[in-house]
């Protein structure tokens, strides 16, 4: 497992650096969105959402949310960053709640109850 992750990191690091240095902003945003969705697919697997249909529906819902934020942020003079800032605040709050959840890991860890539904 460690060897696989090391090889993946050695492959992806130059791609990420090249993307940041050479891609125009719209392409970099699309590249970042694809990477985010790939990570989200794996996150759903870690959350024990094993049904491919459910994972696909959740992934498409997240993609639709990203597209809606970009579409709603357009204006005649460019882009308004209010929705991006709001999404960032929501994301920070989510990660703070996730850290709190990790502190109290016994919450929703029982596999016999509805714990997978909470995750």
C-alpha cells in the first residue's frame, strides 16, 4: 500500500505543479474540480457508501453544486466571489465539525445501529 501511494505521489506531484504553473485559470479550476471529485469518490468509499449508484448520485449532486456556484457567480463585469467565500466558510465549518467528530470517535462508530446513515 505504501509503495502504491508513493508511486502515485511521484506521478501526480509533477502534474499538479505543471498545472499550477502552466494552465490558465479556467482550466486550472476544471482540473481542481476533477481532482476534488476523484477524492470525493474515494471519500464516499471510506464512509462505507458501497452502492455505486448512491455514490454516483452524490457525486453528480456535488458536481451540480459546483457548477451552480460558478454559474450564479457570473455578472456583467466578471465574477462575484461572494458565493465562493460562502462555500469556503461552509467548508471550514464542516472540517471543524469533522475534527470534533474525530475527537469523539465513538459517536456513530457502531456498525449495528444507524451509524453508516449518520456518516
